[in-house]
């Protein structure tokens, strides 16, 4: 954890409820500076992605409804294609 750069599906949720983040923060293993941004920020170009093969990244997924909807839509469209 201490050697990683953190990304989340939603940074505010990670800061509020993620044990994977809060425990090392409380124990002094990491600081808030370990958080690079959200996956949406990376996709939009507002936060940097992985810069080299040596960088260790950690994605904290707390499960957002929009992610579930996007996956369901993808699965539905794939099934629909295979039936057609």
C-alpha cells in the first residue's frame, strides 16, 4: 500500500468508508497524497494514469450504481447481438 498510487471509482467515498484506505492512513503508512484521483478523472485526462512499468497502482472500487448499470447494459447488448 505504501508504495502504491491510489485510484478510486469515487475519491470522496474512498476517504469516507474504505478500510483499504483508512486503515493505512490511520497507521501512518500513507498520506492523502497517495490518492492520484478517480478512474473518471484518468479517463477524462484530469488525473495522470500509470507513468511507468515500475509504478504500482491500486484501484479501490467501492461499487457505484452507475458501474453496475454500465456493466448490465454491456452484458444485455452482448446477449442481444448473439441472439440476432
